[in-house]
C-alpha cells in the first residue's frame, strides 16, 4: 500500500516483479487530504494484475515502474475497494442476516 496527499503524482513507483507471481497480488494507493488526513480515494492495481509488459523496466533489476494512473481500478471509494478485495463478504450481507428467528 502506498499513500499520497494531493493529486496522483507524475513519477512512477517501483514495484517488484515478484508481486506479479503471487496469487491475488495487488498494489493499493490511497489519496488523502493533507490538512485533515481523511482518505479521498483509492487506486487499485490488480484483480486481475495486468501484464508486466504494460509497465516500463525500472533502473533496478527485478522492478517495474508503475504510475498510480495506470491502476486498473481507479478512483474508488472505500466500499468499492472492499467489494473488489473481499467479494464474498459483499455478497453475504450482515452477520445477523443468517439468523432466522421465525
């Protein structure tokens, strides 16, 4: 997870190519308000992870340059991010829904 105040930066972040080999891997960027520290939006790279060839090689061996704007889910609110990360939880309803008092 990466954090950033203000707008998405123009500079890329270096992400390890090993990330692409992990099942259900992702990178999350959170934009927040610098004055209040409140989250503004989230950018998600993953679910599914795009091909590594989409991103430029870093000057560090084994890393790719990834810009926040290249996220395949953006911008998201927290409920949308949670639904992508935890799809089963978003379909089950609240824990009390499973109980039937009738």
